[in-house]
C-alpha cells in the first residue's frame, strides 16, 4: 500500500510540475512558442489533459479528505455510555503513575481512543529498565498495574496496554583517523 501511495504522490508531483512549468512558460513569454507548438500536437494535448486530470483529482481527493476527516477523540466513554466521559489526559496520567517502579524509568505514556463508541483505550508505555533480565515479568507487572489502575480509578475496563523498553545503555565507538597532511 505504501509503494502505491508513493507512486501516486510521485505522479501528482510530476503532473503539478508539468502544469506549473507550462503555465509559467506561457505567461512569461519565455519559450511560449515552444509550449504552444507542443500543445498543438495531439500527443501534447493528451499529455496536458492527463496532467491536468491528475492534478484535479489530487486536489479533489485532498479537499474531500479534509472535510471527511474526523477529529481525534479526547474522551473515553466507559462501557459505551455517552453520559460518562473520562479524558485521555486523566488516563495517561493514571497510567504513568501506576507504571512507575523502582527498577524502571518511565519515558513516555501515550494513549489512543478506539472503538465505535469510544469505549476502549490503547496505551503505550515507553520505559527504560535498569536491568537486562526478566523484562517479560517486568512488562507483565507494569501492564497489570496500569490495567488495574485504569479500571479502579477511572472505570475504563477496555484498556490495552503495550510496554516498550528503550535501550538503557549507549555504545560509543571511537575510531582513530590517521593524521593526513
């Protein structure tokens, strides 16, 4: 899908460059006779119509996507009840506080609201572990604490928690370069 999207973006860019280049040449007078000669041929007119069509479709798709795009929800409705709202900031704050432990450093907690009725939350906890072994158990404990805190404190039962461990050590490689003069 990404390759197809890149191909469409490249075609849109090339069509835009062709249309803008032809318009600039026709309007400024430089090479106007060459562009007019190119557009007087059948292949030149077809290429111009194809470029204009691609450009027009691209603009139409962008305008429709702008009007159709929904804003990101900011509140969760526990149990699908629209009368109850819990903000995403409250959920991430509770998740950050409950994920803290002596052997980890919480780097960030991000949340995303999902579900048709906005009843589920997907949390990603990025942490730095101060140990190298037992990360599976540590992640399970953090996941259980965050899920329990979201359920007890905020009433959100449909919480998916993902724990990512970031590297705790960096390796610096020093290479000596011979002195060249």
